[in-house]
C-alpha cells in the first residue's frame, strides 16, 4: 500500500497571537517528519488555575443560569435576584433586591421610599407621608426642635395653627393657643380665687330699729369679669332666721359695715336685744 507524501515548496509556518510554536517556519521535504509544539504559556485544564490579562466577551456567566448566578456584561451586572445597570455616565440603576451590610453616603440620596425596621417600623414615602411605629403603643422619642409648616393630626383631629393672638376672637376650632394668649385672656386668677374664698362672719351692734353696725370692711372684687361686691354676697340672720334681701341694704362707712332695714317691707324692726349676724365677703 503506497504512502501519500506531502512536499511543501515553501517553509511551513504556523503563527498566532499569544501562542508559542516551536520549529515554526521549517522546510519539510520528501518523507522527512517534523514535530511541532503549540503552547499558550500555562496549563488549561479543568483543575488548572488560569489567568488572563484581559478578556472582551459580550458577557460572562458565573454559576448556572438555572440557579444562582451572576452575569457580567457591558455596564451591567445582573444576578438571579436583581440587576445593576450603569446609565447616564456615572449613575447606576438597581432593579430587584440589594443587601448591603454597611453603607456610607457622601453625597445626595434620592429615593421614593425609606423603610427601617428594628423594634418598630419607620417608613418615609415619596409623597411626603411618613409613618413611625407599628402600633399606637409605640413610643417615639426625638431630641431637638420640630418644625411643621403645614397641619398635623392628633387622634383624628387636625391642628393647623399655634395662635399667639391675644384677642382670641377668631373662634378657630383648629388652632391651639400659647401660654401667652391664655395668660392675657384669663389673667392672673389668684386675686379672683382669693376673693371668691373670702367668707367671714360678724355680729352686729344695735344702732336703731332700722340699722345694725358691724366692725368689718367688705372685700373688693378684682378688676375683670367678677361683679362688684353687693348685698347678695352676704347672708343676714336675726336670731338665727334668714332675713329677706328685698328689705335690706348695705353701706360701708369707714371701718363700719352698716345693715339698713326697711321695716315696712320686712314686717318688723330691729330691737336692741336682737342678735344680728352677717356672713359674707369681708376682708377678715
């Protein structure tokens, strides 16, 4: 059986980028044989640790696409649960879930919603609505000042103003007044309380059948809404019997408080032996 022989008129040359070839460019004539070795400088096997200076594929798949995997492509890193895409030069868009153990931001942070969950849940929405806490029993603490430019709601009741108007004539049902307003509207109540609590009893001295004198000075009502002291601030008893107001008048004469009796209206006059007692608003 005849053998086929190959003869090359010109040297046989093997060439390639990043491939080393021994005996390349030799003449092979007649039946001479020549061995050629091809090498890329490192072992490439399933157990080899292969290193490349540069790779330029359209994409690289790490893992199994049917299970957990990462795909590296131009301006995109996608995984089995999300995608990171570079857009507009320096920005990245992330779709899906992203878990970061620690995150430090040195610039602006823009998002549609921020939700933090520790012992309670805090959510900041894009619309400006914000939720703090999971239930009505949660306690929220804040250190510092709070600035509200719109209204706020407390137990489903809307408050839209803290009023400092001392006139207090607006009649608003959504405004809270300051301490300054309350003080100016109601004033210092101490004199009023002291006046209301004044209750003293004195025994009169006989002057005439129509007059009884008491050593006492009436208490003066403080300026404001309280009415001036009058006979209705006193109760008069003759021998323990309440005397009718319609027949009585009072007069302060220096240090003497005088009871004037209309005997016709009362039906009787005063006797020197009568015990006349008054109970009412005296200074002491």
